[in-house]
């Protein structure tokens, strides 16, 4: 019996993009279902009753929630092609550490840069954001990818934030390319892979949606 794979997602979500990239890397065919987060489907609420969030990967009727958990699931189930996690326990643990770092830092700090702070608080958030990227650059070192010569677990966890670069730069008044060139070059390298470029959402479209949401909430950009 063929695998039935369904992804419940919302197109600008960096967390959903992770699963899109991983599935593309492994050549897995799947059905995509766009969720309206203001009117969540019964399937989403049933599949992720604890957090009620996207993304949710449903494999042969069984739901897997939380993007890093689902990312590991994809890697374990379809392990014969494009492995994301190393087989050796120590680098495997290190990859999990840095993916967890991305999870706990990038989204929240980026949100503070463009959404929840102004003035000195925003400047502090920008400083923390760039310091966070600097730490990631240190971990990348001279490797082409965090996974070494090939796209790995950390790369897939991190690269979806490329889709948000334009939002960060325009609303945060910063230049990622100028201030963190190694990180920017890594992102461009990832984008040369079809599995990445075809899975990530358009930067300008995300920016336009972000402005609409700010306007709807009466927030000046």
C-alpha cells in the first residue's frame, strides 16, 4: 500500500516550510491542505488537539505535530534517501541542539524586531537577533551546510527564515547580507537547491501579508 501523506499548513509559516523542504528533499509525494488559522478545520483540531497549531503531518492517518518532531519523523520513516540527521550519536545530538536553538530564538527574536518593540527595545532586539545569527555562523564554520557537504537537519530547520528576510530588513531597518555575510551566503547556497527554492514562500508576499496584518491591528510600520 502506498504511503498517504497529508500536510496541514499555512503558507507563510517557517515551521511548515521545514516539512515541505524535507519532503521535497526525500522525494515524497504528499497532499497539501492550506489552513485558515482564523477558522481552523475540524481535521486540524482533531489532529493536534493539544496545541491546535500547524504544521501537522498526517501519515497513513496518523498525525505528527510540532515541526522538529515531524522533521525527525520524516527522516526516520524515509531514511533511505537524503538523510538529515547524522548516524553518529554525538553529531546527531549537536544537530538537535542547534535546531532547538533555532526554534527557541529565531522566531521570537525576529518577531520582536518587527512587531512588538520600538525605539531602544527594538534596537536591543536587533542586536540580539544579529548575535544569534553570529552564533549560528560560528557553528557553520567553513562548511557549505550545517550538515556538512549536504543539507542537514539544522539547515532544514533554519532555511525557512530566509522567506522572512525581507520583513526583517524592511521593518527592522537592517541588512542581513551586510552584517552577517556568511549566514547570507549560506542561505543563498541553500536556495540553489530545488527542494528549498520550490518549498519556501515568496519574501515579498510574506511582507505584504505582514503589512496587512499590522494595518488590521492598527499598528504603524
